[in-house]
C-alpha cells in the first residue's frame, strides 16, 4: 500500500524530494514536511506542512504519528528524539547513522577506523589543544564546529599564532575539532545511495567549485583521469558499506596534489552537487533517495549528458523581494525554490546546462558565462 512520507525540513531539498514523490503515487500517497517557515518551498509544491522548529520534540512526534516513513533534508535533527519515535514510523537514514554523521568528529573517527582516508584531525576542548594541534599539523589549520555547520559557516582558518584566540572565541561554547589544511587540486563529490536491502549505487564523480565556501558550480563529470574517478568511486562505495543507513548521501572529497582522494565530509541526505541529476541522469538523486528508503531497486545512475549545474545565489548588495528570474535558452533548465526574499548569497535556485550533440565541458563552460549575468537578482521595488 502507498505510504505517507514525512520529511524534516521543507526547503529546496525537501521541495525536490516532494516533487519526486508526487511522481510515485503507487508508493507514496501523501507528503508532510516539518518546517518553521510559513509556506516553505516544499509546501508550495504540494506537501502538507507542520509549522514548527526542526528541533521541536512534539512536532517530530506529531510528524511520526502522521507518517509511515520519515526522512530528512537537514542533518541537524535530534537523533535521540528520532530514535524515540522509531516505533511510530520507519526512519531513514537511521537515527544511529545520523548521530554519527552529524558530528564531524564522530564521522571522521568512524572513517579512520575503517581505513577510509580523511585529513588529519584532533578533538579540541581547550585552547591549548589548538596549540598542540598546530605543532603537529603546521599552519594553516581549520578549526571546525563539530555540529550544525553549513556553507562553511562552521569553519575558521587559522594562519598564524595571533589568530588562535580569535578563532577559539569565535565559536564560544561549541564542541570543536582541528583539522590539517589540505592544499587540494580540486573538490569533487560522489552522490551515493544504499537501499534498505543493502544495494549500493553511486553516481559518476563530479567536480565542485566553491565561492566563499558556498557551492557555486558542479561540473558533471569531473575533469580528472579515469584512475582518480575509480579511486573516488571505490572510496564512496566503501564508505556506504561502513555507514549502513539507507538513503542518498553526498560524499564530499578532495583530490590531492598527488592525485589521491580524501574525504572532506559526508552529508546524510540529498546534496546540492547532485542537482544536475534532474536532467543529466535517468534517475534523479531525489527519486533515488525515495527508492532507497522505500526498499525499491535503485535506478540507473548513468550520466546521459555532460551537465553543469550553476547555483543562483542572492546578490550581495541587497536584501528583499526580487524581480522574478527567467531563462529561456535551449538545454537550460532553471529551477527556482520559491523563496520570496533574496539575501546575500542565499540559495534561491539553480539551473542545469545540458550538453547536446557531443558538446564538451569546455564548450559548456563558454556557454555558461553569459548565462551567469542573467540570473543576478535585482530589487523588485
Ligand atoms: P557545506 O559547505 O558543505 O555546507 P560545511 O559548512 O560543513 O559544509 P566544510 O565542507 O567542512 O563546511 O568546508 C567548507 C569548505 O571549506 C570545503 O568545501 C573546502 O573548500 C574548505 N575546506 C574544508 N576543510 C578543509 C581542509 N581540511 N583543507 C582545505 N580546505 C578545506
Ligand atoms: Mg561541505
């Protein structure tokens, strides 16, 4: 029988999961999202909404009572609360998997224990620990919040001794870790999935370009050698076997100067660098996530066409309502997230630029330049 799907978080990721779910009426009869923003993106495409904070225990219990199966678009959920409602609804990825992944220290420790390469790191409890770490790693180092970071906001790069105190104070009472800086050649990621039966599939390796720690462009496939691609995909598969939970996971990696792969971090959810799959692949990451948590066979992850995904971020110069964006160009697929207010660097939408007739990534890159100008947000009034 078709199930009722509950999603914690109804932002753009919840929105695109909702849209995928609506195309699977034989498996999913209704979608309910828990989100604190009135008329959140997912609600705008047909999800019912429970208006409450992500951490509101009563609201999570309410969602579990109303749903057969629960998933999430954010990793900051309270894994203990989720564990406590497991008798009411099946939760995927599991609260155990979430608990490990949402804490960067536990996550990296698990990877190291299983022989999966990550940058060297240590736990930080007092300022002296940072000094010890710097002795070991040398400058620069990254001080990171263990939990609830996004878009690089949980990171502080320390370049010299006089920045140690500033960095430590920046985080106030948060739990921290210190990480060796990786002078990477490229950032890449693998969108990987594992269904409830243990079947694992990965999408081809993609290349990610960040601006001010925010993802700006994803290039599918990554411009690396076959060997690097193989290495990354093997590491992704091994990681999925270690993590156990069901669903789609975004595995962010660095390609080092000597062409090795190390994992930066894992997101236990659909990932911004997988948005290209909406047009580039037979199965989008959103459909794949649903297939994984429903225990269906995973869909094909073959890349049908090289594609560049470009994130539309709010213009730095203003905050407020903006003139609606349109793009009507061949092979360009614009997706706006229904957010009324533009804020500096806020993720408002994205577009996919898809290759035709054997176009190369280089040719797509040229086509991309003038398109960037057309998606700059301007004040409405
Ligand atoms: P996200 O931006 O994915 O939401 P986040 O805020 O948790 O995640 P990270 O992924 O840890 O942050 O880091 C953000 C960016 O900072 C990375 O994409 C990378 O560019 C850079 N970075 C992080 N760790 C390192 C490192 N050890 N060495 C070099 N650069 C790093
Ligand atoms: Mg990251």
